[in-house]
C-alpha cells in the first residue's frame, strides 16, 4: 500500500468543508454555551453574549469536533468540553482586551469599552470558572489536567508577552515561545481532548496535539503578516493595527533583524510608541517588503502548517481528514 | 450524657489557638504555595509573592487545616488543596484591586499600583489556573466540583456587587446574597473539602460548610462595622475607607433604612460619591450611632457567629473544636 502524501495545495482553500463537517455537533455546542452563560445577574449573559455571539469563528471548539470525527468518536461528551474550551478562550479575550486597552474586536466595540474594565475582568473570571465546572461535569481528570495546564500556560504566555512588550530586540525564539503559549496551547488542547474522551492511544493524543499546536502557530503568524498587507481585512482586523499599538510580531522581528542601523532605529521608535502615523505605517510596509519580512513570516507559517498536516497523516483518510487539511491550507492562505 | 453547649463568650478571644493548631500543617501549605508560584517568567512569582507574602492571615487555608483536625483526618492531601484555596483567594484579591482601583491593601501598596492593572489581571489568571492544577493533581472530582462551583459563585457575586455599586437602596437581603457569594462561599468550600478528603458523611461535609459559610458572613459584617468605628485599624484597614469609596455595606443599609428623609439624602449623596470628606465621615459616624446601625451590624454578625459555632456542635470536643469556636469569637469581637 502506498502512503497518501498530503502537501499544501495552490488552489484557493476554504474553511467551508470544516464548517460543514461539524455543523451538527456545533449546534449542540452552541446550546451548551447558551445554557451555561446564564446567570441571575443579567450583566453576565449580556456581556458574555456580546463576545460569544459576536461573529467569532468558534475555531477552537470546531477543532475539538473535527478531531473527534477524525478518530471516529461517536459519543457526545466532546460537546460539553468544546463549550468549555470556548469559555476559556472567551475569558482570555475579555482579559486581553482589558490588558491591551483595545476598543475594537472583529469590527465591533469591545466589552471593556461598552461595560468597562471591571465588568470584563469579572465576567472573564466567571466564564473561566464555568469552563471548569463543565469539565468537572464531564468527569475526566485527564481532560481537566490538559485544560488546566493549558490555562496556566496561556496566562504565563500573556505575562511573558506583557514583559516583552515594546522590546524591539525580542527575537524570534522568544516570540515563538509567547505565541506557542498564548495561542497554540489551547489549539493543541482542543484537539487533544477529543482523543482523550475517545480513549485513544497516547500516540493519537499527541498527533492531534501536534496538529492543533502547529496550526495555532501558523494561524498566529499569518495574523501577524496580515497586519502588514495593505488590502487585508480578512479577520475583521485592519492593516496597521499591530503596528500602531507597537506590537512585537514576527514581521517586525525579521525586519528589525535584517534592517540597516537606520531601519532599526525606526523600528525601535515604532515599537516604543513614537511612530504610529500613516506615513510611519507606509514606511513600515516598505521596510517589511524590502527585507522580505512578510514573505518569510508566511513561509514560517507554511512550515508549521505543513507540520500540522503531516502530524495527522497516520489517521484514516476521509472527509474529516480532508476538512482538517483544508483548514490548515485556508489558515496559511489567508494573507494572499 | 449531657450535651456541651457552646455559647459566645465575653472574655477577649484570640486567633492564637487556631494558629497554633495548624502551625505544622501551615508550614507544609506554605511550601506548596511557594513551589507553585514559580514560573520562568520572573514577574509572576514577584507579583504573586508581594500579595501572598504580604501579611495575609491565610484564613481560608487555615480553615481547611483546622477542619481536617476537627474530624481527625491524618493524611496530607489537604495541604495541596489548602494551597489551592489560597491561590483562588489571591487571584480574587488581585482582580478585586483592579476592579476597585484600590491602592492600598493591608497597609501596603497594591500590586496593580506597583506593576499595573494588566499584570495584576494576568497573574490573577495564572494563579487561578494553578489552583485548578493543584486540585487536578489531588484527583478528587468532588473537590473539583466544590471549588469550581465556589469560584463561579464568587465571580457571580463580584459582578452582582459591581452592578449594585452606588445603589443606596440595595437592601439587606441582596447585600447578604453578595457577601454570601463573594466571601462566604470560599470559607464554606475551604472547610467542606476537609470532610471530602477524609471521606466523611454528607452531613459532616455540610456541617463544615455551614461553619465556614456563617463564619464568612460574620467576618465580612464585622469588617463592614469596623469601617465606622473610629479607633479601628485591626485589619490594616483605616476607618472610613469604605465610606470614602461609597461602598454599600450593612451599616449604610441600616442607617439609610432607619434614617430621616434628610439622612437618606445624605447617604445617597455619600454612596454616589458626592460626600467623601472628613466632615462627611464624622457626620456618617454620628448617623450610624443614632440609628444603632453599627451595633446592629455587629448583632447580625454575632447571629451568624453563633450559627457557625452551633453547626460544628456534633463533632468531638477537643483542641480543634475549641480553636474553631474561639476563631469565631475572635472574628465577631474584633470591632470592640
């Protein structure tokens, strides 16, 4: 028997097969989410609902659902756990927006702008607690271990990013540590828990973990690149947002590393908040082009995307696998 | 056999017997706390340590340890769980100080003032995640259920308090709901989990839960009263802090309910932030005296204190029980 080798394609990929694959399960997950957002305190469902109903792709629960299909799990435990994963993610977003002082997310006003920072902090805490209640109801200590560890890693990554903020000499390795913790850890856990509820082997668990982790990194790197691609908007995010906030991302790290002394001075000023105008952004775009920083950020993303695809090579071919492969292709193609 | 009836005493009670009772166990808990605060990100132990080492009484872990002694538990599982409870509490304090914009706690500058709100939010999240990791390591789903539920209740109580802020007509019932959730839920859970690890009956669990819950309410009410007792300072808290922040507490609720139309106008102005001067506070003190609002807040506290004591009547007499009774007496006597 000849192995089927899956390589990144060059046609336009879509998230649609994945969305269709999980549509039925996602309706069940959404029901759990709505049920568990409830509270006698009206502000809680109001604020949480703003973000949860606010046009997010439910990427992480989708990964739990798709992974479960990939391995042929036919139970329903993963519905509750997928909701739990989404709650962790939502809590993180609420706190992130407070930490960053953001005013827009996915093109809508953030909860902290509408209801204030205190409410966002506390409702985040509530959702975080609810996510653990959901896991406890499921009753798997292994799932609890994976997700409580992922939560600690995310928080650690956020603090790491905070202490790294506005440091132009951050370096690619530390940056990868940060996004590995902040973004990829929950992607990995979301996929891995499907194998746990299905009681599959450690090897299958780790293959799904690797799929999620590599996809998470690819996803974040493409997000970083999009900020420096002028016709962007794919993610409800405007080009230049990261730049204006002085965010350290891989395009900046590469452009700084490869730049002249003068360029480095420019990036240092930008990251430290002294260059945030339109002309500055235009200059930044020209520097990332000259240094091929965006192209190479996308090349790095493709590297992780390929690893994600290869990590699930051992699972049976079929609709789920095709959808998971195309989801990676979609993730890395978004910036074109 | 005649039942031993424990009634609140009139001599000066102390927390000392409780501190001595748990001293050995507390050393073990402190070792767990120090170990689990560690992180490769230096800001995490630095910020967490500021609060954790900052002169707190470790009241909640102390309750877990004392409860375990009361029921004769001779294992060590409760050390890790007591540390977990303290982490939940510390995370809550970090977020509370951000929510309230506090600058002092226990007479020291708050973490949010020293390191900023973002760091306090994120390190709180980290400690919260760590607390769940500790519970998962212990492995009891029942403990996980109790503590994850307590966490959700705390967060719900905080949001409830936030939406009730500066509402002078809050009422005693809703106020009791708030402190029942914000303060008493974790006191109750801290005591109850001792019975869970010792595998005692549901009745013993609920007796310890009731002890903690009632003590928690008594504790909070006395804290509220202290703010309107001019020679206070017992808790590292200055008289008038609550008043100047426009906080709704039971003395205000009672003085408002019992006051004249003119008094009510004063309290409304105070709670809404238009009267926060020294003369205003002096006037507030005179109003709470006239209406016996502080005396009756303390009478309410004694009611809950007596209930706490009665709830552990069924356990064997001995050093642990004596210490737990005296801890209640100490809690309600602090304002005299």
